[in-house]
């Protein structure tokens, strides 16, 4: 019996250290934005400690927990970003295509092409809100800036003086070299290759350098000397380069490691201290990946178990944070970190030898091709995330071989997850002043698109629509319905067909036989002979009506109230989801039409601050009087509708979520 209980691994189920539980709880609290919810969670954790610990120590533990929590709340208050006011701002961070400026707790961004250096001082007179297209699961720059506490951009400014800081002078010297792109990547994590963006997220170049130096110095210094030497080195780095969350994390973890010998104390206090200094970076990959690797590996002692957990955690971080999975990165992250440190050292002579730097840059440029060949694109559906996280918690709580097999198996399924998805999906893309919708039948039995809008300043097909399709792991479109030949509906059709597999392009109601789906999908009002002006393209719009899971949908293109009146006469237009005609213009969405359709939700696809004034105030007032809820892509971003067996959820790019049930939609 004793032999059976002698395990070769540790179990989280038997873990009682206060510091570990406190660190995990504080990390959860840091992800809650509402202050009252934070306080409520703090009280719940105190109750948990009351139950968890012995009576003689419970009061001390609860008191310590409240002290930790209150210090964190105070830190969030002190570091809360403030709305910017006109004045002098200093350039704090320079990234690809933009710079972050700061004055106290006030931060703004500028997209100006002018070359700035760290420490430059700008006098900013006017600001404007940051707004970019928001198509979950694609990257949203506005959301990224918001996570940094930035909601405004500099609209009017002039440079007061050039940098006179040491960091600025170091930056000027490094970036003045030939092939400065190499050193922008190494010293500042800047690169134009999207596949290497994770290097910046992790702060990997400088962290890899520190890891390599620590390995070298360990041969000559004792443990205590080595630890404090690395803390000193990191402090020097922070004085000479921009202070990022990744550098703060490494400095804190290294310094705390010098003070405490037990892993439970080192790990927990390091996480807590990081959250004190960076309270709004709880979900930053620079903390989640390394801290998660250390935490999960601690509860397994066998080498094989540690390797499985390392691979799984690297995978889940990519899936949840990056919406893709690089197989090479999963299995070799720790090895890559070591190699990158040596590579950093090897590259340093290039600061003095331009030819050497040129050769090195050619080598690293090939990394993009190598990484891309090992990358699987895909935004994971919510059920897959829940499954993955549940298995991860279960195996950490108590390791079992069958759990490990299920966990690795779910990872292998990542390439086909959307083909196992049982939900019906509709995406109304945030595509600017135009229309584009993607309709996906369960298990990807069919993919239908309605319109593919174009814009004058970019190719929507290659920059937005195709990346969206790839993120949803859609390899072909069964039918693309082009409601009418206006650029804001058809402008990207040719490019999409050129760069992607589209089986049928439907431009006329008479092509309805080409629609191959497993649910009711109709093209209404085939006969338009009643129109006096047959040249009006808007009134030639194809009308799409479809239903699934007991919910009815109606898309009307840019059809005017004339077409709407004919629809009322000839069809039952009762709908749950109505995509308002002509982007919410008052030429459509008449009162009688809205009364007849009586939708639970109206969708509006319009551009941010568009010159047409869409949606119309009159239409919005009609919706209000009739009690019809609305969502506008210009305000909320991409609109995602998902249904299953009489239940529907609606979520948007900006995080708004609502529900509709089939029995609620019965008229």
C-alpha cells in the first residue's frame, strides 16, 4: 500500500501553500475590470481561506490576503490611465508605424511618419479617439492600445526638442547603423514580419540574452553572486532601453529568486509583485507563458510529464493569445530561447562590422519562411477553449495518463476544430462603409457569403476577408452572393475569387438553383418588372432570406422602401434578425416594413464617421419607437451570431454579448 501511494509526481489537489493560492486569486482579480466585482471576489477568496486553513492560522492568512488585495487595488488606482490633456508629452516607445507618448499617467499614440527617437518631447494640442476596424478573431489595433491604457491619438502637435536622455542617445546610435532592422529586432523587438510578432510579445531577444549570460556566468559565480549579478545586469538594461512588462517581469522574478529559496514563495511572490507594478498586464504573454510553464512543470517530477506540460502550455498560449499554432515553437520554445541568446551575442560584432551585419540579417530573414511553414491558422471556438482548459486543470489537479492522452489529442484536433463545430454561425464583418457577411452551416457543411465590399485605400479581400476565412479554417466558399454591383458591395469580389477558392458567384435571383446549403435559403422577389427605373442598382439588390435553429434572417442589400413594400405584399417577412437596407439610410427601413418584419435585432453595417451620415437619425428613431434593438459595426465591430437548437448568442468585436431564445422570438 505504501508503495502504491509513493507517487513520482506532485498533485495540485494536495497543494495548500497560502502564497500559491493568493497569487492565483490575485491574477484572476487583475483580469476583472469592474471594481465592485473585484471586491466581491476578494471576499469570496477570504471565505475560501477560512474553509481551507486550520483555525489557529486562519485569521493571519485572511488578514494577509486582505493586505495583499488592498495594495493591489491601490496600485490599480495610482496607475489608472488618465484622459490626455494638451501639453508636453515624451516619446516612451517606438513601434512599427506608431509611437507611444506619455505625460504622467496620460498616454497617447501618434501614427505620423516623422522619425522620432526615445525621449523626444512633443507639444500636443489636439486629440482624437483611436478607432480601427474590429473583426474578432483578427487583430484589433484599437483594442491592443486600450489594453495599454491608450484611447486617444495625437491630432495636432509639434516637436519641442530632440532627445537629451541616455536612452534616446543609445537608441540613436544603434539605429544609425547599416541594416538597423537587425538591431531593431534584437534590442527593441521590432520587425515587420507578422510571424515574428511573438518575439516582441515575449520580449524574447533581451530575455534570451539574459538567459544565455546567466548560463555562462554560472560557471564562474556562486548561486547568490549569480542571482544578484543578473539583477544588476537587468537594471542596467532597464536604464538603457525602454522599460517593458517583459523586462519588469524578468527583473522581478530574478530578484525575488535571490531572496527566497522555496519555489512556492519565489513563484507566488514574483507574480504578486509583477501585478503590483503592472496591474493591467495580467494577461500579457510575457507573464502568462513563462509563469505558466514554471507553475505547470512544478507539479510533475517525471521528465516526460514536464515535457508534455511544456508543449501543451506553449500550444494553448498560442491558440488563446495569437489565434494560431506554430508546431515548431511548441516543442522547442526553451531551446529557441537558448539559441536566441547565443544568436544575440553573435550579432553584436555587426555594430562595428557592416558586412557581418548584412550576412546575419539575410540569415534571420529566412526565419519568417520557416515559421510560416509550421504555422496552423485558426481562431478556436469557445467550446474548444473550455474543453482544453478543463483538461489542463484536471491533469494539473491530478495527473492521469488518460488525461494526458485526451489533452494531446485535443491539441492534434486543432487543425480541424471548425469541422467539428455543431453551431450555425453568421458573421457580419466590420468592413467599413460596405457589406460583407459569412454564413457557416454546422460542421462546415457549407459556407455562404453575402457581398464583399471594397475600399479605395486597401484590398479588403487580401487584408481582411481572406484572413478572416483562414482564421475560421474555411478553405473554400461554396457561394458568394453579390446583392448588386456597387463598389461597397462588390468591390472585392474579383480579388477574392483570384486569391481564394469560390465555387459559385451569384449575381442574379435566377441563379438560386446554384445555392447548395442544407437549410432553407431563398432569394426573394425575382420579378422586378414593377420598377419604373430599372437602372437604379440599389433596387436590383438580391434579397436573401434564410432560417436555421428556429430563427429567421433577412438581408436586403441596398433595396429601398419601394422594394420593401413589394416584399410585404408578396411574402411573410417575419424575421428575428434583420440586416437594415442601405447601411441604415432613410431610403430604406420604412416604418411599415419594420413593423411587418418585427425583428428582435437589427444589424447595421456602416463605416466609422462615414460621409453619408449612415445610419440615418430617422431610422434610429423608428427602431427606438418600435423597441427594436440594433448593433452597428461602426460602433461595436464585427457582429457574430451563433445558434444551436433554439438558442442564439450574439457577440461583437468590442465584447458585447446578448442572448435570444426561439420561444422568445415567436410572434
